[in-house]
């Protein structure tokens, strides 16, 4: 049983927690849900001929936003 307070963690703190506590499935689900809500989940449309460029742009945008946490 975990005593971690996921709500008190920033998204980046929660990410670090998930990476060090890989067995905590609940923390992972909370991280995925919060990432989606924050617009940090990336999806790829393989029918888009510029998918690589779009993916690179999204990753760079998320990286810059993440630095402010």
C-alpha cells in the first residue's frame, strides 16, 4: 500500500515518482490521466505525410513547457 499523495505532486514530480516506483500502477494511471488533461500526451497520425516534423514540434513544445515545472 502506498502513502504517496499524487495530488500534491506536480506533473514532473509525479513522472519522477512513477519512474522510480514502476510497480505503483495507480500512480501510473494518475500520471497518464493528468498528462492527457494537460495536453502532454502525444499521438501520431501516420496518414499525415509530415508526421515526423509534427512529432518533433510537439516534443520540443512539451520539453520547453516542462522546464517551467
